[in-house]
C-alpha cells in the first residue's frame, strides 16, 4: 500500500457535522483490550500531529503555509475528537491508565522485535521494562483501593508483575538524551518506529500530568506524579532519536505518512466492525492530508516527496498483541541496566559519584516515602501480598517475593 498513489479528495471535503464527530463509545466490559489500546494509540498520534502543527505555525513567517497548516490541523482536531470519545464515560481514570500501560508494554515490545537498528532497539527494550513495572504499580493501586484485578482489563494478554522497579527509573536528565538517527539512511520501519513511540509516550506523559491532580486519593495522586516524571524521561529519550535536520515541511510530511501507516494498520487488525470503519475513514482523510503536504513541500521547498520518503510503500504493518515471552526475555537480561548519557550500562558499573546516584538521593530518600514503593507496601499490609498476574515465576529471583517490595534492583 502506497498512500501517495491513492486516489484522494480535497481535504476541505472531510469536515463533518457534530453528529459524525460524536461516535458511539465502546463498551468497557466487552471491548477487546487491543481495541482499547488502538484507540489510545491513535488519540496520541493525533495529539502529536496537532501539537506539531501549532509549533510549525509559531516558527513560520509565511502566512500561505500557515493557512495550509491550519486546515490540516483542524482536520486532525476533528479526528482526535472522534477517537477520544470512543472511550466511554464510565471508564475510570485508573481503568484507562491500565490501557495506557498495556499499550506502552505491547507497543514497545512489538516495535523492538521488528527494529533493525540495534541502538534504537536498545532504547525500546530499556523503556519497555519501566512501562512494564508501571503497569504493575497502577494495577496494585487498583487492587488496594477497589479490590479490582486488572488482569481482566488486559485480557490476560499482558503479565502484571514487577519489572525494573519504578524507584530506579529516576535518572539525571542529561542521561536521557541519545544520539539522533540519520533519517536519510535509516530503514523506513526505523523512522516509523521512532515517530510512533515518541507520540505514544508523549501522550502518556501528558495524560498523567493532567490527571494527577484530579485522581481521587492522595496515594494515587502521588503515584501519577512519580510515573508522570518517568514518562518525561521516556519522551526525552525517544524524541532525541529523531533526525533534527528535517525541515518543518519534511517533518510534517513524515507526520502525515506515519498517521496513514497507523490508520491502515489499525484498519487491517481491528476486530470491532464499527471502529474499523472509523479507522478506514480516517485513513482516507490522512491520504488527502499527506498528498496536500506533498504539494506544499514541492511548492515551497522544491522537493519531491520521494526525497523524504523514497519508497512510499508501507513496510510491515503494526499489529498489537501479546508479548509475554519477549518481555520476560528482556527482563531477564537487562533489568540491571540504567541510562548513562548516550549509552546503557549496568548500574553496578557506575562510579559512586555518578549523577544517577545524586538524583536517586535527591528524590528517593527516605525510600519509605517513594509513591511507587508505598503503593506496593500498603497493598501487602492490607492484602497479605502484592497483586500480580503471572504465567510463571518472575525471571528475576530478587523480584519474586510477594510480601516485600524490592527497592534495590536497578539502583
């Protein structure tokens, strides 16, 4: 499938009325977990595109280009409004959060397994273990406060158990900045992977930043604060992989190509017929937007789209699914890693005066006050042990004790 060669209609023809913009939400009790995660993924993809469009406008002096961007941005807004209300009103903040973290785990695992660039794959594997632990912490919050077992929400497709403990995720900011990837030589799937994960993690960061102050308990508010801070680290890591040499219009073309790719992937893998039609409709809208940007690029920079995306044919489509064995493999082999400037190193190899430990001491002393740790400790005291959904024992021996939260692994 090549979206540059698809038949397209003018983007202005896609503006819909309010009835079309407010679709029927999914049933939270019946929805497939990966339908929920696709909704979250595409909501984040549209938000990224909207934010980028605003930043482009703020850094552009040509009102003709700015007017063109405004049309595309309004269409993105329309799509985002449709997708966002697919989430039903009775799905709580915490239930929706479990969807965010299941997406983070299974999306990252899927991207990592198909990633040909070893450096980008390492970045994906590294953050994967942290999002995996976040799923565990939020799930235990739900079990502690409501007695809910979140394994039903994830459909038993994703395990819920400790990964690299959240307490060890807090690094000095400069250690999250990585080498950027040369998009001129990178494989098409690498460019897509970086773009996809940056948008997804940015949405997670934004969500936690916005719901921390409206969550219903102090313990939950504190947990959202802590994990939201880690998501800032993830966004910093992933966005630093993007090629900063692209022009604004080249970047806009990449955004639109990424949206086309994701909508087509969602359309091909969606199991809900009603939502599948939405993905198909949005795909055709994005085809028009992509071709519109291609014309802007040619008019204002004298470049053909092939100079940015040499082969418009989609690579392997993205399909979300269970990745239990892969996550276990990464956990077993990399749990002790931390990020050190542009590299990843075993925490045991750091010097005692490394900035990682300075940041740890600043944030995590006393350990008993760290929110992610308190959630597990309170759950153990109330329930007798933590909450997990495991298909086998944790591959890390130090993380198997269900009556004591480990705060040493990874730090």
